[in-house]
């Protein structure tokens, strides 16, 4: 998709491109249709609440596509383990931690390949995985929700497993997304509830949590096309001194993290998205109107707002009104439109929904679980 094709659409639609939104339910009902037609989002994200069956899900996604004037990104958090949005319709997938514990790089690549092929048939073109957190034995004791979602205890382990997972996933035509930059494995709380504090210095972050990102960026920049920025707070690298006593911002809203660290220092120039702006780490910090504006000005290309239609509308209209008032630099708007157009230019069309192939891949996942002795709910799957 040429970037100038997005420059030529109305401003209301340009601003819609900056939003990655969730849908209320399993059908393209009147409420969902009105939301899609009002915001005209650049992307949609699917959750378990949207999934009842393979045909239903594909019909929902195809219906959204038909409503939109610009082909959307269609994403999902299909990690496996605790974060498995498809478990109602597909054999539950193994957790990253289980694969790492078995020392099985081939299993990591197989998980990526199976995930990608299933997602293509269900109408997706993006997966918000892999998780790049480093979970040492000490960090395993923290209550941040990342215990089973990480592929490794060291930068080298995370790099090795995520590289082969990403290769397996993206060879199917699904774009992966590295998360949650710049690393929240050392955070003591879950960002769904409040802002996790990561008290590492800049040099420690570079040597530990950022090391796998840096290696992937430098090794082959085109392999990494999307990065999700966390809501973590980094007091040793990101205090805004112009405020009395200093102000700590979530990374997703921080110009220092998104633009200075990720884009300028590390040289990453592709798509950047926020984590869900409805999470407690943000809602306890500011309202959705301020969050959407601050995230965009920080350098984010797309903002995830994942649940409530009223919150989605408020975020969209706040950013639109700011743009209409001339308070968003035109160059900033064009930068993000270009990056969005660039990634939409390489995403693949969905594959036909082939239920026989789905069943074959489901059986293959069951065999992978048995090989790994992976249990879910107390049963080997």
C-alpha cells in the first residue's frame, strides 16, 4: 500500500488508522457495525469473547474487512499457555516456559508455524507475540503475570527461542510483534492492575532486557516489523525533571522511551504500538483522552484500546479533535501513516478456511503437548 494513499484520505480516516480496537462480541451486530463505521480503525484485535467457532470467527473478521475503506491489520494475542485466545476452538497451545524447560528449539519453531497457519485461515495477519521478557529465578517470584510467558532466563535464551519462533510464525505470512518493550520482567506487579516499576539503570537494561531486541534489530531489521511498548515505569532512565519532584510516565506514553530510546538510540524504524490503553497501569495514571494524545506524541504509531466501545470512541475523538485543531505536527501524522502503510503493504491475504487442515494442525499441537508433557488444567494436552 503506497503511503501516499493514506495521505489522501480524509483526516477523520487518517486518525482512525492510528487505532487498534477490540470488538464487543461474536457478531457484527448493530453496535459493532456502528463502532467500526465511526472510527474506521487501522486494526482490530480479537479476544476470547469474540470466539465461538472457526466459521463464526472468520465471518466476523471478513465482515469487518468489508466495512473498512482501508484493509485493516487483524491481530490477536495467541502466545500459547495462559494467553491462548483460541483454546475454545483449537487444541490449547503450549506455554513458552514449557518449551524452554525442555530445551526444544524445534518445538518453538513448530509452535510459531502452527500458530501462523491457523491464524491465516481464521482471517488474521498479525500475532502479538513473542513475549521478550527475561524471567530469571529471582524474577519468577514476582507477581507480574509473566512467569510462564517467557522463553528464557537470560538474554541468550530469549534471543534463541524467540528468533526461531518468529521465523516459524512469519514464514506462514503472519507478522509477529515483539513485546513488551523495553522489558517488564523485573516489574513487581501486573500492568493490567497498575504500573510496574523497573528500577534498572540504562546500562543494565541494555545488557539484560534490551539485549535480545538489540540483536534482532541489528541482525536483520526486516525480520522485526512491529514492537509493542509496555506500560512499565522506568524511574532510573525516564524521570521528567521539569515537574516538581519529577514525574514518572508509563513507557507507552513516554517520548524518552518510544522516540529517544527505541527509535533514535536503538535505530528501530518500523511499526510501534501501545499495550492496551484500558489497562490499570494507564487508567490509574490518566484518562483515555490524555492517554491517546500522549501516546501519539510520544511516537507511537497505533494505540490499542481493547474492550469498551465508549472508551474507544473517546480516545479516537480526542486525538481527532487535537489533529483538527492543528496540535498534532503534520510530520508526525505522516510518519505514522507511512509506517502503517508499509506494514499493510507486506501483510498477506487470509487463506481459505480449511477445516480438515485445522483438525490436522490441532492433532499436531496435541502431539507437541504430549512431547513436552504440557499440562493445562491438570490434564496432559
